[in-house]
């Protein structure tokens, strides 16, 4: 193992010689490959919606959703400049769809989530079924599912996109194709999947899909909010998370999206959370309330519609001024499937 410093000439000559045979000495890089603790490149960062909303709307005058294919302003982490990524393993962006526009149908092996930030009445169609969306709604487009977006309402819609691009990229498993038509035909009426699979019931002869793809792809905010409001009456708050629910695939009880954990949590007014660390870097979208999150030495203040990042393994704690509702997503299901996920509470 090298302690750093100048490399003796004899060793360097050896390294140069073996490099011609595509070899290198492990001992020169061992400690940068095998770290004692995670060293994410992502930094804590917040995008205040008041400060970015005008830019998002301005993009609507510069390019159409059709020309852009997807008109999105990427939320790029300043610690990951040039990569288009929000955390070390996940992508995030703000997508705008104006009244009358469509974003053409395509599919790709990356899974995507939409979390509606502003506007009502635009839709995403997944495998031929439309989901008409409202603020706080969560919609998934699982791996290799056809999807297009349209806005037949009178107001713009803006949503947060989350994709597992670096994860799919790690395995070099990227495939993508455009649909022959801009919009998919309607295979089922809007709301069909939610009725069939999303009310605690399943069709009697239902067989789970061969791939872990949730048959529910629209999780309306009204239902999620009602669940949290009802649960809050028990006053059974977690010291770090308040009340935190995970979106699930009703076939398996596993994550709604195989590669991305998605969560909604309620913090009561005046909540002062305990310190928490987990190996999954998280992207939060604030639905309701104001508060702040201390991440290491930094404090990020947030309010409705803001987006913020807590990097992997960063010690952090949430505080809520008002009753607050936070949506979040991370790569936790991938880490758990591989036996890698860890968490730590307090300073233990
Ligand atoms: C994509 O397909 C969408 O379908 C949004 O709305 C954002 C970012 C990178 C790659 C594909 C969409 C995307 C994306």
C-alpha cells in the first residue's frame, strides 16, 4: 500500500512496463477504491420554486414539447457538474407541458416517476391508459412501458421527473425507441388500473406480472394525504421521519418502481427530528408546509414546491415550522436487493 508521495524510480519503471500489458498496481489505488465510508460527489442543494418557476415557464416560449421531445430543465447537482444528475445515482428535472401540447410517445429501459408540482388536468398515458393529474399526484412509467404526455387543460403543468439513469447506465442496459404515433391509442379508460389494483383488492384470478412492474401507475395525492391525516391521529411519530409511507406495488408489497423507492411523509408542526443517515441519497419535493433540513454543517430552508437533495450517508435532521408533507425518492430498493443499504440514527 502506498502512503502517497513520490514513487521511487524503480517502481515507476515497473508500473510503466506493466501498463503496456494493460496491468496496474492495486496498492497505488487501494484506498481510493475501498473507502471506510461513502464519499458521494453530490452536495446538499435546494431549488426554491419561486426562483426557478419563471425559468421553467420561459422555456415554454423557446421550444415546444414536440420539438424538445421532453421540455425539461435538469436539476443538476453542483457537485456533479456536467453529469446531468441530482444525486450520484439518480436524475431529476422539472418538466413543463403547456395547454394544447403533447410530448410524443416513447419507451426506454430507464424507469421514470412524475411528481406533480403545479397545474391540474394534464395527463400521462402509460401503456395506453391516461392518468389525469393534480398537484401531489405521483405517477410511474416503469421500465420499457410506452408513455406520452398531453395537456388538454387551460393551465400549464409542471412536474418533477425522477429517473434511474445512472443505475441503468452502470449495467449498460439502455434501450429506447419512439412510438410510430405521437400519442398511443387508448387501450383502457382513465382510472381503470387504480380501480382494479389500487383499492386493496385485486381481480380474483390475477397473476403477478413476470417483471416487477406495478399494475397501479397513478397514486393520487388526495388518497395519500387522507391516509397520512388519518394515521396522524394516533400520534405515533417516528423521531427521525415523523410519519413516513412508501409507495408499493400491490402485487408484491415491494416498491412501486423496482429501482426507485418513493415515499411520502408527514411532519407535525414544530417537529424537530433526530439525526439520521442512510446510504441512499434522497431527492425531496415539498408538498405542504415550511421547515428546514440540517445536513452536516448546512441548513436548507424549504417551503411548498421546493426540491432539495440530501446526499448519501449525509447526517441530517428535518424541522417543520408548519405541518409539512414531503415526497421523496431514492435508490434504496436497489441497495436493499443487493444487501448494501445501511441506516444510522443519532450519533451512534
Ligand atoms: C423522459 O423520457 C421523460 O418521458 C422525462 O417524460 C425526462 C429525462 C431523461 C431521459 C428520458 C419523459 C427524461 C426522459
